[in-house]
C-alpha cells in the first residue's frame, strides 16, 4: 500500500544536505556560538526578505510572541485580543507574561480573526491584538490595523505559519507593529531544531526584543531589564540562512500542490481552502472541511494517507485555560470549524501522483 505522510522532512533535507553539513561544520570550526555571525546575517537577510528594517532572532515562535508583546509594553493585568483557533502557543505566550487572552471568533472562510468581533471586546485594558495568519494566509490586516489605530493599541502578527505570505504588495511580518515567526521544523521555513524571529520597522521595539532575548543584557556586566534565555542557536541560524534562499521556491511549490488539490477535489462535497483577493496563501497547511471529518480521516488512514487536525480542541475550552471562564458555545464559528477541519498532506516535494491518489481515495469515500 502507498504511504503518504502529512509532511516529509527527509525529502526536504536530501537536496540541501551538502550545503547544510558544510554550514554546520563552519559554525563548529568558528565556535562563535552566542549571537554569532550567522544569527546576525540571518536577521539582516530575513528582515530584507520581509521588507522590514529589523529582525531579532529568538529561541522559538512562542518566545517571539512573548518578547514582541513585552516590547510593546504589554504585561501584568493587560488584555490581548486573539482567536482561539490557533496553535496553543499564541495564548500561552500572552499568559506567560501575565496578560489575559480575550478570545474572539474567526472569519469562517479564512479561519483568521474576524475584525467585526474584535471591536466589541475592546476595553480599557486592551493593549494589543494578535491576528494569526492561519494555515499560511494573512488575516484581514487593513481592518485589524484600522481598529488598532482607532484605539491606540498594538498589532502583533502571529506569522508562525505564514513565512512569505503576501497581503497586497507587502509580506507577513511587515503588516503590524511586530511580526512573530517560528522556525519549528515543520514550518514553511523550518530549522532542524528550534528557533524564531521578531520582525519590525520600529528600532526601539527591536532593541527591546534584543534585551528580552538575552537576559536584559545591555553591555558588559549591565542588565537593563529582567529578561530571558531566549536566543537563537547559531547552528540553526546557519541552516536557516540556507533554507531562506529556497523559501520562495518552497512556497511556490506548495501553491502548485494546492492548485492541484483544488482542481481534483472541486466536485467532492469537501469545502476547499479559500484564498481571498489580494492575499497570497503559502499553504503551510491545506485544510478542507467535511461534516464526516472523523470518518473520512479514519478511512484515509486505512488507505495509508496521513492527515492532521489543526486543531481539534479550541483553546478557550482547554483545561489549561479554564480559569478564563469560557464555555462551550461562546465562540461558535471556531467550535464548528474544529469539528470539520482536516489537513491533507502538503509539502514542497509532494508528488503529483500521491496527490492524485489522495483525491481518488477521497472520491472513493464519498461514492
Ligand atoms: C508553531 C506556532 C507557534 C509556536 O512556535 P514555536 O516555535 O513552536 O514556539 C505559535 N503560533 C502558531 C500559529 C504556530 O503555528
């Protein structure tokens, strides 16, 4: 039987293996391991890629969100509006700095935060909004920015799933006060370990993130704030610089795979991903919706096709967030999506014949 994984990291590594091995060797020969030359170059190269002035490498996407919020002045007792339809870390980062997440519903077509829902939840305590560019498509950033500007609050993009996604003529990471990216190994730009980065045009914000990521270290023996051990690893930075050069190609391959699924699946009862006018989706995940999601997933598993659910349980109904007091029914659009979504295999090296097989098995399920 054919086996099709959700992602295939080995297929991505093979073509760049020699380059990566040399880069790792160079780092270990040089032994500049703490915010060394690769970290600095990655920051410059990633800032240029996103079209922003500054980028600061950190230890993970979660830290990127934490440090960006802190640098925006968010802290104890403040509220941050976001959607509970995201990876848990978005809300966790808010809680870890002593602020409270305020959850609002999503736009059902793009799975990104609903701007109409934001306005109603703004209070005197609201300090920031975190739009999440879910699955690789940017949120409705002009609407989000308009609301934020009207109330004098910060916008921190969670772009952890959307490296290279475009919103009109701009890239993710350049659309708010700060952009947060993860380099977890399954992301569109993934390290072979952990990593993250914060992007911004605001030099003061960038300087603050530099302090938070490195124990508040200002100059030799001087610590300006209570910070964190949140640096990016030099070996990962060297690997990411190589992969960054291929990112546009990886993303355009993902878009080709998405087009292929779109045409193959258009006559099935599945709801296919919607790409909004003016937004370039980079398909970190290709997510369909089905009323029989669990049965379809079991059926595909039986045919050797691995699928995923991103994510099954919304954050506002998790045990960890029970203290926030949400109950079932509070965020209906998200709760409904969680019952129906299914992520099909997608990665740049996915073969057309594998996609044809996935489509064929989906048709078989419905026939
Ligand atoms: C992956 C991810 C994160 C967290 O990134 P880590 O590098 O794993 O800490 C945050 N938000 C979203 C939407 C993500 O997909």
